[in-house]
């Protein structure tokens, strides 16, 4: 079991950085989508190489910790790199037949897709900044099909569905800490009757 940093020559004098991961006699490749200048000439290129190499080393160190804590599978990769969007969709589908509860989860899923502009989002990307931007998106107005503002209760409900999913992921050791605690609820006192408590939500064990 181990991880090493790999370099691969590209065109235009650049070098790609990736990770070679070895576990249980099998190997896995992760493209870090980072590059270095093979022969840096300017101060900007040298500074770029320094910052990029430091970033690659930081990612390598985090991956080693994840592997040591058992959060790696040679087939699915690191849990932190799993899709939060797909995970949320799984949780939503498991609530079909639950009436309004499914409708709220489904609406939240659609808003997540809209907020992410159709792009995938990994667990590693769901941090305090992501949650606060999603909160701002919900409050920004004109986000419904009819180009109307969301009610404060709907915005609170949707944010709390995301927090509920993150709390479950934390208990499943997908995230190293409770990301959901990094942002506060919206108007919780005024809208407490509009949504279920996160602690009372009917969580279902979804595999990552």
C-alpha cells in the first residue's frame, strides 16, 4: 500500500502531475489536473512550479491519510472523491413513496444541479465556501421554474436537506469531519414547522 507522485511529459514544455496509488496488489491512477513547466524560465513560471508542487504534495499527504484510515477502495477510489451529487440523488430516490418528503428532497436535488451548473461535485469540494454559496443561491431569488423567489421556508428546507445528507456521510466516514456544521440554518426559528429536523430525518444507509 502506498502513493507516489508521477510526472509525465506533455507538449509545449509542460509536465503533468498525477498520483500512482498501490493497494492490495493493484494500482490506480489519479490525474491531479496540475502541470509544471519542465524548464521554467521566468519568475512567474518558477513561482507557478513552486505553488503547484506544494499543492500536489498536500494532496498526496491527504490521500495517504485517507488510505491509512481505510477510506480507499481500488475500484471506487477515495471516498472524498466520490460524487456528492450522485449520493444525494441516491438518498432522494430512496424516499420515493414518502409523499412530501420525497418532493422536498427532489426539489433540493434539482436546485443542487442548477447551482452546480450541471457539473459534478465531489465530497471534497463540499466545504464551508460551497455551503455558503449554495445558501446565497437559495436566497438570491428567481430560482424557481416560474422565475420566482423561493419562500424563506423552502430555502431553509432545501439547505437542511443538504446538511442532512452531509451528516449521514460523516457518520459513514465519507468526510473526516461534520461539514454540515460549517454553515448555519436559515431562519430556523421562523420556519421550524416547514421542515423536519435534521436529527429526525429518516436516513438510509447508502454505499459510497
